[in-house]
């Protein structure tokens, strides 16, 4: 197998002629792609980075979104508490 570091871990390198080596490369790429999707801390980190960048570009909209999420969460908690108290 070639050790080309320019391709991502989730890609299958071109030029593999051996079917067994090609299958191994495809399996390795598939497992790496699954690992990328399932890695929750990494996905949260990516989302946080995107949210911070958005908040720097449009702080008023980001503030409104945070307030909206807080109001929605409060309404849900209030609704659950009210339904449990009856």
C-alpha cells in the first residue's frame, strides 16, 4: 500500500489493482468515515467552531437564537412540570 499523506483518511487511493488490497482500502476508508460521524466530541467541536464564527459575523442574530432556544427550553420544562403536577 502506498503511504500518500495528501488524501484524507476516508478516501480510497487511486491505482490499486489488487482486489484484496482494494477491498482493504475501501474497508479502511469506510471505517474511518464511520468513526468521523460517530465521534461526538469531535462533531460538537466542529459545531461549536461554526457557531462561534457565525456569532462573530452576526452577533444580534446569534443572541436572538440563544434567547429563542432558552425560551423554548423553559416552555418545555414548564409544560412538563405543569402536566406532572396535575
